[in-house]
C-alpha cells in the first residue's frame, strides 16, 4: 500500500538511504519542482552529515525525456558517500546503474558579490577537473513512477560518487569531444562524449551556478560538482569491475561488492 507523504516521509527516505533499502513513498505525486526541492532539502537534513558539493542530473535530452522535465536536476553530495577510485561498493536495493562523468573542483566562492555568472568568470573560479563515476538509484520501489518530482525529491537519484584522478590538461582539451567509455569487466558497455552534459560539462556547471545564484546561494570554494553522464546509465551486478575510461587517461575504477 502506498505511503502518505507526511512530515515523517523525509526521515523515512533518509533511513532507506542509510540502510540501502527501498520503500513505497509516492514521491511522484509531489506537485511541482519547488515542492520536490523542499522535500529533498528535508531529506538531506534528515540524512545528516556534511555536504561537499553537488551532482547535476538530467543533462541529456534522453534523460529529460525519460523524466518529463525541461531542465536538469541537482542535489547536494554528502561527503561520506564520496569514494576513492578502486573502492569496493555493495550494491543497495534500487540501484539503477553507474555513470561516467566529468567533475570540477571550485577554487573559490562563485559568483563573488557583483560578479556576472558567465563562462569567462566561471573558468577563473575552477581549480581543476577530474574523472568521476556516479552511482544512481532510488530509495523508492519500482512501482512508484519515475518522474521529475520523484527524482528531485529522492536526492536527485544520487547514491554515491567515485572521485577519480585530476585531468591536468583539462583546459587545453575539448571536453565536449572527449571520448568516454564505460567498461564492465574489460568489455565496452557504453560510450559517449562530454557533449552529453548540456553540450559541454562546463555549461552544465554554469547552469548550476546560475540556478543557485537565483536562490540566493552560490558554489563554495573546495566544493566538487559532477556535471552529468557522458555514457548513460550502465547496469551492474555484484562481482563486476566497472571502469570509466576518459580518452587516453588511466581509468577511474569501482568494484561492485
């Protein structure tokens, strides 16, 4: 039987995230992006811990069509869910799969007071770019429809993040055209380029900066931001080795426990 979205619902969702289980909260019935965002904020508070940045999702036309939304979604990343490359991660209930993404590290607060949010100023606020994986999934059961509201409310589908090595020469690379491959046990499972993330990963970062600024918030120095999948979602199973291969760089790895 569906569970009513009452004041205890965000705490229940947080409990499911901690335990790797799912429930049947009807998050799809939230009436708007703002209502879903308010639920997400309450669920983040119930989860506790410290946020260390953001994930951006639905940066491709395909995912926006799937969720029936016209712009990306986002959520804070809890620091405790950031893993190093080659970590072992136990698959929780509701995991949808793994994505290969470009991540950015902010060097300072952005935008500064009176600073325009545009590409040139944004690049001056970025300390570096790194390879990353994102595990995406749901804390609600499969019979609850997946839509824009349920995705936003459910931590924007973030489960965990794998932070890979920095890309030292990222500014001289064309990230939009950089080939990215998702490998499962040494076999190519999916491929794409940085252009899947709003045509360019830095454009996705700029979108988030503007979105936060309109809410009276900003990106903070030291925060990380994952800018959306370059390979779609790759389904995984226990015992597999997942590798994100970015051009000619050493891959970022994750073993599924």
